[in-house]
């Protein structure tokens, strides 16, 4: 069976990434730098051809893939959007500045809320979180991985080349599974914005993975 490619791309920098704010499910656009990162990703992927694309329902991921496909000449690629690929929901922290949270609660607590596997942020109801929702990485994986396994992996196993534009934590949960990372190892995993991550499959197994 021929080799197939799975490309994972974290969206380019968003306006709230630039402002060092927790974004989560708030639908914030790319910053000018983020648009440039998306263009850079497109340039790196010019030699790749895809059969289908997947994104979250948030505009920063949708726009990133749109820019990539424009540069690679694949604007008419079949696409599927699903909130299963959305960023982790940061609960009451959404919209707040990370440095301010660090000063108020301490850097150790900030790191737990940002990087821990199974500790969710506060669930208080706020204007940006009226339903009092929040997710840990474990919670994010619980919605992202079933979708990945039901929709995306079967395409890859069927010999299709797939590109996924999503978010830091939805992609962390996918990479955690693909790379067999422990709960401790995933704490230090940071996926950079706008840098394509290539997984090459052959006979249903990963034979290579690297950033482009």
C-alpha cells in the first residue's frame, strides 16, 4: 500500500494569543502575524496534495486552512468542520490575561490550569462563559479522540492524504495518542502555531513524523 500523509496544523497566532489571553471557545480572529504564519505553512505544504481537510468550527482554524489551501492551489478541497476539534474550553479564564492570572494565583497554579492533564480551570459563570463550562486536557481528549478515530483515521487508513487545522489542546490530545505520550510527558508538549506536523503512514502504521 502506498504511503499516506496526515498533516496537523495548529492555527496561526490569534489576536488573543498576541494579547496573552486565554481564548478557548471564544471565536477570535487571526492576528496579522497569525495570517503570515498560515501563509508560511502554505508555502511549506506546496508540494503536498490532499484528499480532504478537517477543521474546528472556530474562525482562526478555518482561516488558517483557507490560507494554506489557497497557496497550495486546493481551494476546492472537500472540508469538514466539527466542534470536536475545538480548542479546550478554558472556563472562567476565557478572555483573561495569563500574566494577570499568574500574579493573582501564582505561577504554579497557572501552569496547572494551562498544562495539566486532568485539572480543569474554574467553571464560574462569566460573560464569556455563561454556561459555566470548562475542560481539562483529559476532557478535551474525550471529545476530540472519538471524532479523530471515527472520521479522520479511517480516511488515512483508506489511503487518503489528510490535513487538519485545529488548536493547541485538541492537537495535543491527538499527538498524545499518536506518539504514545504519558500524562506526565504531555504536560511539556507544546505545539507551535502555524508549523505543519507531518505523520507518514504505511500499512496503517506511522513510519515517520516531523515538523516541516
